[in-house]
C-alpha cells in the first residue's frame, strides 16, 4: 500500500524520483500529508468549496479531498483510514485509472462521473458489516429519485434506471472477529457521461444521468445530495434501526419477485425466485423444489 501511494505522488510530481528511490526514508506521515496536499489541489469540475454550501450533515464530508486523477479513491481511503483519518472523510476523484468493482472486476471511471470513497468507523457488531452496502444503495437510489428518475436497487450493490446500471458500491473492511476498525465505501455514479465514453463491452446494460435527464447535472450538487441522504441512513445503521433501512431497501428493490441465476464464490449456481432479504442483508431464494436458500454474496442475473 505504501508503494502504491508513492506511485500516486510520483505521477503527480508531488515527490521527486530521488525521494521515491529512498522508500524507507519516506515515512507514512510525510506520505499522508502529501496526499492531503494533493487533495487540496486544482480540479476541473468538483471542489470542496462547491460541495459544502449544500451540505446539511454533521460529520459526513467534514473533510473532503478532491483529486483530478488517481488510480482508486478506495486505495487512498484505506491508506488514510489506517492512519487515523476521521469518520466521515470523503475522497473524490474526477477520473480513476484503476477503478475496481466487486470481485476485482474492472470499473471504468472516466471524466464526468462521480467517483468517491467514504471512511466510516461504526461501533456496531461485525455481523452488521454487510448491511452497509445495502444502506449505501438506499442512499444512492433516494438521491437519484430526488432528480425525478425512477431509481431501483439490484441486490446487492447496483442502482438501476429502467433496468440499466448507473451506479455501484464497493465496500472494503478492516475488522477483527468482534470489532470494526474501519469501513471504506466506494461509490461510482455515471452522471455526465455519454455511453460512447465507455468501452463497447460495458455499454450494454449501462446508462448514465446524461442519457436519462434533459439537462446536465452538477456533480457538486449531486455529491451533497448523496452525502445528506447517506448520513441519515448511516445514523439509522449505527443506531441499530435496521428494519427501517431494510423496509426502504425492499420498497426500492428491483430484485424481489424475479427469477434469478446467482453465481456464488467457488462457482456454485443457484436459481430461483427472490423472496426477499433477511436482517443481515442476505438474499432469500425459493428454489424450484420449494426449499429456501440464503445467499450471502454472489453475482446475480435475472432470467427472463
């Protein structure tokens, strides 16, 4: 991780080749400060100064770092989380060059989208970790619906418009058996991007706000809308008001009642109708023989 951060600083000429060659002489505190300075640098569309006037939060976005181009905001967020960054710290980049989706899948993050990561430190049971992804999906869907679009959630982490994906969530955690140190939640929203800006293999099943709305969206306003929504649902999450979150998720779900094919880790495939989700966020499938199966994670595809 340290080498990865140094490569970031090198690519932006924040440190010299000579300094980078002396890896052991560059301490983490110096790297952390350099990253923060980079996050206060020049960007083209998104700035903290344009986001904060629309924030109604107490702690989400109290610290916002905005970058022009990085490999992955989640990677930077994890580094900062390991060095005591405060809960509610938000990292945003206008472009990501090595963005990742679930299971290490490639996620394209060109100019014009909202690519961000949040550092969270919830004092909740580790069994509740999986629910943060669902809670984030609720916040994204509500934010998009406030723009007049019928956003829906596909289990576990995609937000759809008219059945096409326009947002996703990547959650990464550092925890012991019974205690969470940090959670980094990465979010991608395809906002002011045309479909032709994506590679051909990604275009099918994808949409963007530009494709769905008559006018261009202000990314700074959208980020503020999302952070306001997220803090509300995250406060419920920390307070243990899980049923409220799950009710919202069920109301917004695109998945419930559909016949699906789920590929789980290890290649196991389960088919059946989606009955719902349980209090841990696992999907409940009714198979053709009438038995129920709990799915903790997997790649879901609707069978027409």
